[in-house]
C-alpha cells in the first residue's frame, strides 16, 4: 500500500484537474540514481499496465509498478509548503538514509530480505 496525506492528495487533485485530458492515475515509483542510490518518480497516467499495482488513497488512484513497490511499499507521501522545502515528502520505512534533498535514498536491503516474498514473484 502507498499512503497519501490529505495535503498531498489535495495538491495532486488540483494539478490533475488542470491537465487535458484529466489523468486517471498518479504513478509513483523509483529509479536508480541520485546521490544515495535511488530516486522517487511521480507522474500522471491514463493506463494501468500489466505489472502495476493499484491503490486508492484519499480519493486518488495510485499506480506503482511491482518492482518499485518492493522499495516503497508502506510509504506515506506528504506535501510541504515550507518556503525552503516545498514539495513532496516521502516517509519510506525501507529507506535507511537519504541525501540532503530528501528525494534520493538508500534501501535497507536486510529489512526487505526479511519480509515475506510477494505472491506475484
């Protein structure tokens, strides 16, 4: 599961309403890169793909590909309006470290290895 805070959902809903056509989903994921190893990705989409997991949080349909889900499951995504720290904020229980920008992170592989293997693997 991926969780959105109410502030985050409100920002996403407002942004989705300005898109033409209005997207059906918000897609969250990870990719290799950044100064800590992984970086978060956020995008809009109108199509659910074969390897996507679908969640609903605060009225938003959230897609996460299965590979990314291994690294960001149970993550809460919030929003900050602070002048020097505006943007999405990720509270990822699998992250063991992050860089100063807090969008790049390291994974605690020991924690992931201890968890039950997903049924889709």
